[in-house]
C-alpha cells in the first residue's frame, strides 16, 4: 500500500518549519490539516505561514475559504484524499501537517458523512445543553455511545450534540457508522513532535507575544468592523480570536487578554496531546533535535516502513 507522511503535534511545536524542510528534502508538496488556517483573513490569529515562510513549497488548504463558508472534517477528509492522490500521481510523497485531530482522523480513517439528522431532536438537545450544561450532555453521550465520548471531551459540545442527534434520530451509534467507511488505498506514517512540556509552553507564550507584535488586535478589529464575530461565525470560534473580541467588549484589559490567550493556548495544546497520545500508530520524535537530524530520522523511518 502506498504511504504518505503525516507530521502531527500540538500548537507551537514546530510542525510548520519541520514540514517545509522535509518537503524540500523530498521535493514534494504539503497538505495542511489545520481547521482554522484554511480560512482567509486571519493569518496572524492562526499563525498561518506566509508565502515567504513557505519558501516556495506548494501548500494546500491554506487561506482558501471565506470566513462565512461552512466547512467540516467530512469535507476536509474527502478533499484531502483527492489531493493526496494527485500528489502521488506526480510521483511525489505527500506530506500532511497539522494539529486538528478530527481533520487528520477524517483523512486517515474516513469520516461519517451520511445525512442523518432531525431538526426537532437537534433543537431539543440544544435546549438541554443550555439548561443543563456541557458536562451533562457529555454524560448522556457516554451512556449511549461511550466510544464516541471517549474520543471527545465535554467542551467539544457541537460534536457531542451531533453524536447524540445521530443516535436519537437513527438508533445507531455514530462511532459504529464511522467504521463503515471504506479506507483509501494509501495510509499515513505518522510522526509526532514531542518536547518537554515546560519548553512547549514557553514556545506558546513567545508565539502569542509575536502574534500581538505582528498585528493580532488590528486583524480582529478589521473583522469586527465588517460585522464578523466568533459567536456568529464558527470559523472565528478559536483561541486567540475570542479573547480579542472579549477585550473589545470590555471583558478584559489588554494585559488580561494576552494572559488568557497564552493560558487557553496552553490548555489547547494539552488537549491536542491527549488526543494524539491515544493513537498508537504515531512515531514520536524529539522536537529538541536540530531540524536536519529530525528530517533524516523521518526519511529513514519512512523508507524502512515503505519497503
């Protein structure tokens, strides 16, 4: 079976620079697996690599969608599989890089896309969410579909509600329906960037400082002036953007805003690590090594597994 390379890991772990160096070494192209970098207009907020940073390496799924376009993991899974096939046909090894676990899962393992739903059930579940809170809805999912619940967390309330909606509308567990997807005739060799947590948190804090220096507040101010808001546009419902909106609305001082972006980014990284550590297929590599050493290690491992 044909094999492509996937570089995964938490935010600020160095995935972008590693993937670019690897792509140059292999003379290939990169498929992004980031659920926010795919949108236009928020490059600072999402740490999207600039054209200069991409160093001439072709990237896909970066800054392609408008902020009001609906897009989900199922869409990504379909389209990314097509792109993987296209790169293979060029005689190159596709490189997928990102930290969005659900997008990566949709690409590697398939994703449930059947149109099962019920508007009344959905409205009832949303009312329960508002009345009882995320934890209780999550507990409800654990009772009817523990496997799905195990892959989620209470704060992923949209996914929790979707899984409950599918169950109550069809009597089927979404975890079982997802397994019916036919896998593609290629598979990923995954490499996860691992580093000491204190060092990772330091990198996150520095990234946030750089984002603020690079115009984060101005970027979100422009969106606000155009009528965008994270409460009405899911594309903006992410760490680094929500806190700036809260600053505009007087909830935070500018120092508190910076503090909460850093804190929430660290928490997000922790959740990403929890997700990835459940996947025993990932080959963990030391992020503290020099880039050329890591690149050589990945290429060597890829050749061993592919032969």
